[in-house]
C-alpha cells in the first residue's frame, strides 16, 4: 500500500498543505511521504459530516454496529506486516511488541462487538404503568441509554495501535454509537494512515454514512483545540500529557455548551514493598521491578515510577538488586526526539536535586534518541516536602522512597495525587499491614495489584484503567475494558409512549434476551 | 419541637452569628427564630468531619446503610404536622401539596434503601484468572464501585422537602455511601432545621460517625462557594438557577482537583401539539395545559414554559381555551419575594417585547407576593431570531409558538437548548409526524412524554430527570430515581488479590444474590 499523506474526511481523501513528516525513531531522519496538516476548515468539515452521520449510525441495528467493529479488526489484520514495519520505523518499538499490540487492538474491537450485542450498556429499565394506583396512577416509564453524538479522539504516541486511530477510545465510542473524529498523533502519521484506511474501508463496506469516521493530522495544538471547541463534538477521549489533558479540559469547560473530557494524563503508579515479602524475595523483586520499569523504554502510563519500602537490610538487598539490574539495562529508543529530550530533562532534574540520591543509570545509548534507565532514592520526609520528586518522568525513571516505619509509608501514600494503579508486594505475614493500607489505596487509584506489576493492562470486563485526578480527568470512568463504553452514553426516558413510537429495544416484550430492570428487578435475559 | 436557629455540624449544634430569618411567604413578615449563618470556619469543620466519617461510612454493611435511610424516613414522618405547617409558612405552598411532597421524600429514601440492598449499583464484575492462557496467563480481575467521598448538596427552594435537606440528592449520595454536607436554602430555614434533626437523629441512632451529615445555613453565596471549593468535598448536587449552577461548575472546574457538579438548572419543557390531536381535543388540551402551567404557582423545573403548534383553526381553539383558563386562574403565593420579583420582571420583559403578543394574565393578586399566570404567543420565525423569548421565566408564564408548517416546527425544536422534558400530544393520525420528531426530541431532552404533562416526576427506576446542558450540567445523569446513585460512584479494580484482602462483595462466591457480570455474562442473582 502506498501512503499518500492525505487526511480522511469521511470517505474523502484530502491533500492538505503545511506538510510535516514522520521521523524514523532510531535515527531521527524524516520519512516519506510528507503528510498534510489539517486546517480549521478541515476540522469543521469532519465535524459537520460526523454530526450528519450521528443519528443514522445511532439507529442502525446493534448487529450491524457489531459487524462494523469486526470489519475494522479484520481490515487491520489484512494490513499485515506493512503496518508493523511502519509503526516500528515511526516509534522505535520492537516488532514483537507491536505484533502484541496489534493483537490487543483487534481483540478489543472484537470484545466491543460482543459487548454491543450483549446490550447491557443500553441500561434498559421498564416500570410499567399502574393505572389503579392510589392516590395517583403511575405512568408507563421506560428508559435506555443513547449515544452522546460525535466524539473527538486524540491518538496517543505510546500505543500507536492500541490507543491511537483504532484504539480503545475509538472502539468504545463507535461501540456506543458515536461517530469519531480522530486527531492523529504526529509521531506516527504513516501508521495512522494505514489504520484509518482500515476503518474507512469498513465504513464503506458496511454501508454506513461516511461521517462515522474521519482522521485529521496535525502538528500544531490549534487543530486539536479547534476540534474540542467545535459545537458538533459532544465528548473527548485523550491519552497524553497532563498539560495536554488540562488544556483540553479547559477548552471543553469554556464552550457555550460544555462537554465531558476523558483524559488519561499522568501517574507514577506506586509500588509498595511489604517487609515479610521483601525479606523473602528482595533480589527477585528488585530484578522484576526493573524489568517492568524498562519495558517499552518505560513509556507506559502504568510504569512503576515510585517504590515505597521500609528501611532495613531487606530493602538494602532490594536496592542492590535493582541497582544492578538498572546498570545492566540496555538503552532503548524512545518514541520521539521530543519525548527523549523531556525524559533526559526530567532525569537531569532528579540528578540535580540535593535530596535525591542517584543510584544507577542504564547502559550508554547506542543511538541518538535512546533513553537510559535511571534509579533514584529519597527519604520519606524529603519526598513529602518536595513536590517535584512526585512528578511523572515519562520513561524508565523511578524513585525509591525509604520509609522509617509504617506511619511514614502511610503518610507518603496519603500525600500522593490520584493514580492509575497501586501495587503491593506482600507475604502472608504482611496481610494485617496490607489490610490497613488498602482503604487508602482505594482512594488513590483505579486499580490495585497484588504481587504483580502495573505494566500490562488486560482488556476485559473488570478492568479499570482510570483513577482520581490527575491520573485522569474523570475518575468515574475507565478507558480500557468494556466499561469504557459507558463514557459516551446518556439516558433518555419515554413516558406513556405507544409501542409504535418506542425505540425497538423498549417495545413491550423486546427486552427478552437483553439485560434489563423490570420494576427495578434485574432480568439477565 | 422548638426551633433553635443553630447549624448542625455533625452531632454538634452550633449557634452562629450573622443572623437571618425565614420569611412568611404569604405576608413577607419575618418569622421566629433568627437563624445563624455559617462562616468559613463552620464550612471547614463540617467538611473535616465528613472526610473523617467517609471511610467508616463507606465500609458499613449495606444492610446498615439501608436501615439508616429508612430511619431518616421514619424520623421525618414522626415530625408530623409541625413540619408541614412550618414549610407552608416559609414557602406558601399549600398543605396538601406539602403532604404529598413529604410522601415523595420518605418514599424516595425508602426506595434508595431498597436499591442499596439490591446492590446492582455496585457494578460487580469478576473475570477469573486463566493461568494457562497463551501467550500470557490472565490475572484474576474483579471490580466494584466505591463512593466518591463527601458530597455537597444545595437545598432547592421549590421542593422544601423532596429536593432540600433530605431530598433526592442527599438520599442518593447517602445511598452511594457518601457523607453529605447540606447548604440549606435560606427560604425555608425552619423546615431545614426540622429535617436536619431527623437525619442527625438517625445518624446517632444508627451508630454512624457524626460527619455523615451536616447542615450549614447561609444567605450569602460565599458559603456555598467555600463548600464547593473545600478540598474534602468530592462532588456537588444542586438544583436551582442557571446562574447559580454555572457559578458552582466554574468553582469546581478551577479547583486544584476538579470535581463533578450535578446541577439541575433551567428548562422550558416544550410541549408539541400535533394537528389531528388538536383538531380532536383543542379545548380540553388548552385547559389541561393551564392546569399544568399553574400548578404550584408554576414553580416546577418541569413547568411547560413553551408550547408549539401548527397554525390553523384548531390551534386558535386551543389558544382560546388556554386564554380563558389563564384569565380564570387565581394568583398564587410564590416561594419568596425575590422569586416573585424575578417572575414579574421576566413577564414584564415579555410584555415589552414587540414580537410577543400578550394573550392573557391570571386574576389579580390577593397578597403581596402572589404571581399571576401569564400567556404569550409568538411566530416561529420571530422566536428563532429572539433568544430572550426562550429563556426560562420561573413561574406560571408560558409562550405559545405558532408554526406555519412542520418544517417551521422542526426548526424551532432544533434551535432549542437542552431540556429536562419534551412532551407531544398526538392522535393516531399524527404518528408519522411524531415518528419524524422523536429522534430530534431525544437529542434535546432527558424525558419524552406522550399525551401527558411534564409536571409530576415519578420516583422510580426508569425515571430520567436530567437532560443536555443547560437543563443540567451533565446530561449523562439523572437527579430523580434510583439511577441517581450512579452519580456518586467510581470503579476500583483488584488484580490477583487473595480472598482475605478483597472487599466482602468481591470475595469468591460472595456475588451470589447480587447482580454481577462473570466473565462478562450478567448474572441476575
């Protein structure tokens, strides 16, 4: 397939001006072809098409919507190795990792297809009329969820497949019945074009209105800002930096009609080491920690950027093992020169911080944009008084906080901002201590992990990839797993409607086979 | 019971300075006793207590939480006629209406008690481990909803019982497991004190931590602003004016940690009259419309402030009937002198609008703060070009929009802001026209009503009392009905937790009897 560098505005391919190029991550060299950048008129056209498609797409049979999601997955698989190779060039991520990420991407499209067919997300509720109720009769009341309307999705740099053009936000918005306008990430425009072709092809093959999907490329933030401000957009999905997420929240809140923003922004994902477990497995934990830290050059939202342990010989053994593992860790190409520069800057600030001890750096870089792992430590009291140390450094950098006792550890946890995850390593003898910490951790994070590592997010029904601000803009939601569909829905109630005018799923008898509440009682089928 | 004018800060009764008094609605005379107004220190103390109570309250058995809600209902009933008489004095609402509202208030507390026991709102999801999955095993993943934490609730003037101190927002937040700090409405401080006593008594009798409930009285907006800005508050429930709701949204969005605001703000609740129905029942509809319009002096969020009809003799008959009914409508005491003044101002602006025809006023006032019903009409094209006419006038004022044809009617609907309700009156012959309008109405309102009137909101499972902005701040929610509990929850996932450390409802086997999803499959019991 030949890349053209064009935008996808509905089924139209548009050659825009103001070109930019993808960059080969390993060398920093520009890649062919040049890509056109969207202007405000392109944003507006994509949004007009999305709104025009909205009602039609929302009212197609659920089986059609599910088949459309499956067609996207099939089309992505048909792209074959070309997709992985282009993504590798643009992001520097290894091919094996990208193959796994492709599996996750098509898997989540198919999971949402199954979820669409399941229908539980429709939230069907039927309270039949009670004509003879005293003192007043009760009306017939039925409610269901409807899609919010067109959704703006921002591709993320660190998951060029699973959280980009056809990633989790797009899959869940399409599953909810919302057209999607993607603002592609400029770090992987070729990957974006290939995936956009897969979606646009599925739109056409499924006979859907063209506005169900558009892809706008851009380098300037103005394009994303215009997209979020467009009155036809009704919700936003974003994964990226805290500054970026806050900027979008601000734009959305100031619109004449404010809209919800689901921004997954920043986290340092604390890992707590309990004493009995540390005593038992300090060395193995130290090595496993660094494996999680350095995976994907540390460029995961769930990267373990903070470790808390109680002072003592076992913690020293953990530190020794982790120090050695970091020292032996190869440098790894980062996603973009800018991300690499920001990583080096963040690491440099920690090195220059007098309260922070620099324990280890990974092996020297073998290429221009490779990040070296970095390990630091700090005392709990110093951590509590220096807010800089708790800021995310995106990449394989992590800080160990040495706590004198349980009280100090609890103070550190209590002082943390909202997080995506919190992990505890513990043995049976540690359980009373863990039991005291869990209620605090529940308030801080969306996912609690026992004796594992936060990297690796299962796409399933029970997953929560979310958490209190500033981990996300809205801790009431998840961006991974089937529950993500709920972000793009709102309820509508129908009072005393005749069957002929009710939506199909609310007609008398039509709830058979769909989860629903009848007079409050849940009916599984 | 003797009113003291004190604040409720947990179980402490606090005599504050800066007194204000309730006003007898019918006469405008000040009532005994003087009430103390909260200062910033009181706000802070109430929030500190709420946060201190939060974890304990959240982890009580669901049966205890349900019993607590029922105890509040019982205590409110025990207040007897004194509650109704005080509410009547302070609001001017008839005793019969207040008796009905009390029934709704205790009914919704008991409905939420049943909902707490049902447990569907826990959103339990269990995806068991798959140790032998290739290429990677799956962890055991379980998730549930937890309460957000302390909620600030603003009492509404127009429902001194059902949407005030122990109203829908309080009931749903307490049901979710969140402590509540109420900012009482200054228009009915005595009513608020009586109800607060009922709640505080139930807190004590149930052995709950005192911070589960506080009542702060105030006249100045500063107290509410400080409450929403307090870092310990995690969500806000508000029913009131658009200006008030927007101000709270703004404060919440600018906090270091933004929080959700559920503000129910303004609506004009369009009523669409279809031609065959109008032909058949013009006179009866005209009379029924005015009955809905003038109920409770028009002081309902769901008051029918806008009627749309197609030009013709049948519409003229409707207008004649409505005009006559308005002319015969008695003036009614409004909730406060300020609300009455705002109503007169709004009606005056419509009278002074050259595009608007004043059709009728109700009978003359018999007291100082009585509102007279008012009926206006305007042509569709004029309505579309004058945004003032579509603004809510809180009270028994309504505007009829004369539409030349279906296209004009659809344009008027398309131009409306978000609404709580949309009503259609139609006969069988009108159904094709209604079928074309319903998709548009679904996008505009949270509840669609067939051949009824929007006033009167059933408290049940399928109810949606919400709608797109600016009807509410968040069209994804409802403030009436059991679904309101969802506003105060967030999901937490537990990965590979041993049974000993899982919350009770997620322990293996504990989902029996509770709605849950097992590997995505819904299990009703």
